[in-house]
């Protein structure tokens, strides 16, 4: 039976780790319910991004470029590669 260490650590039994699909680094939430402690893995939500945020997500810090300017640059690059 798992016991609480002097550091507050508890070993989670392997059968529960596998049953819940827990991996190293999984965030866990603890909740008190009466005299019991309920542990749940934290489900991370993935923030939906928009196309307009693409450059910012990729770390681009230059000026905004229109689709027309992008198309022109692509056509110019394609012509130069021939």
C-alpha cells in the first residue's frame, strides 16, 4: 500500500498509471471530497488559432504582408528558379 513520504510524495500504483494513461510530466489536480482525496489528470485544452495569427505563432516579427504580395513573391521566386 502506498504511503506518504516526509516530502509529501506518494507512489501511484502502476496499474492505476496504466489504466489512466498517465505519462511522466502529466499534470494532476487534487480535490478533497470529505475525508478522501480525488486525483485527476488535468486535461489541457488546445487553443484554436486563427490564420491571421500564423506569423505571430511562428515568431515572425516583420511587417504584415498581403496575400497579393505573397503571391507576387512566390511567382518571382518560381520564375527565378527556372
